[in-house]
C-alpha cells in the first residue's frame, strides 16, 4: 500500500493491466451484480436535474423503473445506489444496435446534453473507494466479467491507473494523478533494483 494525500492506495492499481473491451464484454458490468451503482448524494441531485435529457437515451423499461421508484434506492448498507430494472440491470442502461449496454447518463454527457458524467463509482471502475475513519482506501476490484478488459490491458500494456486517468483527475485533481505517476516510477525502480 502507498499513502498519498491521506489516501491508502493498493499497489495493484500500478501492477494490474486493464482496458475496457466493450466488443468483448458488451458492458455487462451495468447488468450483473447484486445492487445498483453506488452514488454520492450530489450525484442524485445532478441526475434528477438532468433526467429529461438523460431519459432520451434510456430504455422504456428503465424509464418505467425510474417513474415507479425514483433514480436511486438505499442498499443493504444504507448507501444510495442507482435504481434497477427487476432487481437486475441498472435503469440507466440501454442496449445498442451492436448488443452493447450503454450508460444513458454518459451518452447524454458525451453528446453535450448535460454537464456531468456518469456516477463516479462507474467512471472509476475497476477502482473501488472505501471510506475509512480518517482517510480513503483506493483498491483494485477484480470481477470475472472484466477478464476481456484485463486481457486487453495486458496486450496494450496499460496499467489500471493509466486507463482511469480521466476519472482519477475528475475525482482528485491533476496533482494527485501526477503523484500516482511518481509512485508508479518508484515501484518500478524498486522492482528493477531487486533484479
């Protein structure tokens, strides 16, 4: 583990390779799982304020789920998560013509209809952030669904933190990302010195 700015960071984000391969996985991370995507309360406000624009990219089933349940529910840990369709897929996901599940929030953002991107927990995946008493833990989360992403990352030699540059900067800022680059160099130098 490394500590940067009062954050405990797993070395796995420097060691593991990862690059999403939507043609292989079809975006199944938005469908599988035991709960909706974790949300910050500020994200709930943003989603609710942009719902008219987001709904243009949603499935009818997703719209119905939101109409009936709202944009979130509280999970077993009493944390807010995105609403699900029939307890399975995220209400904000829609399958495209290629059979790939796409996030309606991200689609609305990428097309300039709203000013905020998908929930941070989704944007940062496969990094998961856990709140500790006086800090945060930044860990790599391994999920069989993402085996194609691991294979693609290995082929392209892209480390987890490198793949997640945009969301890491969105969450913590440029300076933090620069410190991650320095930590990566330190780890690499340490390994080389042991050879």
